[in-house]
C-alpha cells in the first residue's frame, strides 16, 4: 500500500519534531519512505487562537494495514509528546493518514480519504510538492491547491530532511578508525579526498572533542567547524571560550568575526538547533561528520550518506566505525594507493 500522510506541529521545536516523526515513520516495520516534502508555515485551521503550524507531507510504502499504521502513528505522536487536550487545538505533533489511492475506510476510528483533504491548503500544498501529478476526485491536485489558495500557506526555510548528515572516514578492513586517540592511517590520497569533499561552499564539519584535539585545536580552514562535547578541556584561543558559550563564532586568531569558523554544542538537541540555524542562513549546505567513533555511532540514525576510504589492512584498533546496517553501497572505485578503495553508501 502506498499512503500519504500529513504531519504538523505548532508547539515546541516544530521542525525538529517533524523531522523526528518522519524518521520514525520510515523506520516502521515493513515500511519504506518514498518521499517527504519541505515544511510549510500555515495559519491555524478550525481553532484560530493558537500559534501557526509547520506542516509537511509524507508518502510511505507499507505492508501495514491502514488501521495498523494508524496505531503506529499514534504511538509516534505519544512518544514525541502529543497530548490531546481539545479538538483542533495546539499540539506538539499531529500525524494524519490522508490518502491511499483506491483504499477507503469509513469507521469511527479511521476515514480514508481524510474528510478534510480537499479543504486544507496545508495538506494539499506539501502533497502537491511530493506528487504533482496526483488526481483527487477526478481533478489534478493543482486545481485543489488553487481553490484553497487564500489560506495563507507558504514554504518555510526550516530544515526538513530527516537525515541531514553525511559521514566521511578512513577505515580498516574490520572498520577500525583509530587507536589510543590516533588515526590508523595517514594516506595523502585520502587526505586530499577528505579536503575535496568537505571544503565546498558552505560546508559544515562536525566533530567530537577528541577529533578536535587531534586537529591541534585548530579549526579546519574554509569550513564551519562544530565541536560536539559536554566539555572542552583544552584551552581555546583567547576570548574563544566565552564566544562559543554565547553561541558566537571564533576566528583562527581567537577574535569573533564575521566568518563562521568554530562553534560548540553540548548535546544532540543543541546540535539540531545549530544545524537549523545554519540551514536557514544558507540552504543546501552540506553537514559532514568527521569523527570520532562515538559521534559516528550516535548520529548514524540521522545520516543519509557515508563516504569511506576503505583500507585492506587490519592494524590493532580500539575505535570502530558503526556497522552499515540500513545502508547500501552504490559506488566503489580503487584509489591510486595500493589496497585503498573509495566507497559511497546511501541509506536504503
């Protein structure tokens, strides 16, 4: 069954909640994410004395029956903090099943198509983005969008991708990354590849404290550097610690300036807020995870693409790249260096 869902939120960190909802929907048993729209800022509908909503659309391919999928979406809502106080009221997250082709339901529990599908621009506009050729009740979805054009729906600049991250690493044949705080390999061709991939316009590199220290506590030039760590024990340049703690930026001289250079976050929630901010400043910028092992493991659920330099050797290691379950290798090419291969993996 292919089914379209509408998601929305108007409380809390709306974009982060919607991204997490999409990620959880994609992870349901027997289910595959086919498409997810951008997010749209919309005025409240039905009960208007509440904050504006952020809305999106999702298309799933699933073996679940509509009723079973409904129960799963309700469980996701509850996990993400949904409390049902009043009909059409404010909510942390709302997930509605809205359309499943020729599959219909008309029960107290579920109605398909959704009874308000053709009246809600905040459902129709995101749905048109992911399926512009969709026909509803004999008319193109574009016609229904035009009919409801006066409802004040506009595309948001919020980060919508449920997997906004990319990882890049050099690993041994058994996925080893390093030992005793040092990388296993120092291959010039790999280093050139790393620079080529991560030093593009607007690039952001995200690292843990040990990786930051391995760089000599110097930000990588030409990139926004983000250090994710509960504490940075090593001294930063003069004035740097206060600027980072305040959310400012630090230049290589230690003076705050207009060039994004170094930022610090303490946890995943702060990282998410920062990435949303950076995305709004410059959409489509790449976010790279560059180490170390703990960060690769922790952020794998939010990673879409992985570039690995694979070395056919197994030196002793105490830090490893996570297993690539849920990813498929789409490309491998031999390097000029013997025993080295460049590989690209994408989330299935």
